[in-house]
C-alpha cells in the first residue's frame, strides 16, 4: 500500500456503484479497498474482489467479498447498498469511530433520523448523488430561487431498469432543495422512467414568465459518483462529527 493511500471498507461491493468504486480504486494512487461486503445471499460471497489478472497487473492484495465483519480498521467506510444494510454498517462505524459515507437511496424519514443520531459521535455524509455537477445544479437553483419560485416546475428522471427506488433520490433532492430555498410549499411533479442501462439523467423544467428554462444533468459514467464518494470520504477525515451533504463539503 502506498504511504498516502486512504483505506476503505466498501459495503455493497457487487452492485453497479460498488463495482464503479472497485474500478476507481483498482489503480488509484489515493485510495485502496481493504474490506468488501455484500448481502449474505449474494453469489459472490467468498470470492475475490479482483480478478487474478488485475491482482497481478496492479499488484493488488487478495480481498475476499464477505457477508459481514465484526471489527475493521480503515480510514472511512463507503456504502452503496440498501437502507437496512447501510444502517447496520453505520452502527459498526459509529462504535469504531470511523467516518461513514453513504450514497444509498430509499431511506425512510425514520431511517434517516437514526443515521443522523449516529453522527453525534462520527462524521457522516449522506447524499443521493455524489456528482459535483448535480451539486452545481442545486447551487444554481438556490442562488436563483427568487425567479424559479414564480414559475411552474417539473422534474423528470431516467435510470436503468434495475434501479428499484422511484422517484430517484436525486429527483427528491432537487425537489426538496427548491422547496427549502423557496420557504413555501407548492406542487412539483416528478416523472420517472426506467429503461435500458441509463446511468442517470435529471431535468428540471421551469415554465413561466413568457420563457421556459430547462436544466439537465446527464451522468455518462458511474465512476463520477464513485470518485465523488471517495473524495468526500477523504474530506470527512477533517471532521470530528456531524451530518453532512456533499454540498456542505464542496462550498
């Protein structure tokens, strides 16, 4: 391991986002996976995280994909799994005083409160979208809310067929950002589509004032989210505790 590499426990190692994290870390000078977890029934449990070819090419140590772990020592945890799995590993990170990053979607309000409670002792970053570009869109909306709040707005989002939650966490995040910035309630419809292997596309449509505005963010590769999660994990190392969004750490 390189002297300056940050070590990571990856929860949800075999999912689409988990594999994107693996791809980024495979030849990264900054990050290295030390533990990889998946749900107990997954067919990859007990197998190697990396292929024999990759281990030889990149001088990687053997990392076995496990269903659980009692104790671990890493710089931070990255989680892209399910809400229940995320909370379980977050509790472990809390007990071991290890920063926790989650991009898992589908949390209920009760589950989010449980996650927030854990942040009283460790730094936790929870974001439905780890892309810097999406957070720039949110910043544009906040800074121009005096205009947008006078228009009729709609959000449309498209993702791959395998995405379970609908609407997406990012669509909900865009909506909640607008409503919080506007400081009043009004209707914003969300149209969701699931097709092909679309990584993620979100469009905010603003109608009114004799002109229409469309703001679109299209993710072309899941590695933008993976890199964002890892970079935010490194940023969390500067914090002692607290509940953060990616927006809090890039300002």
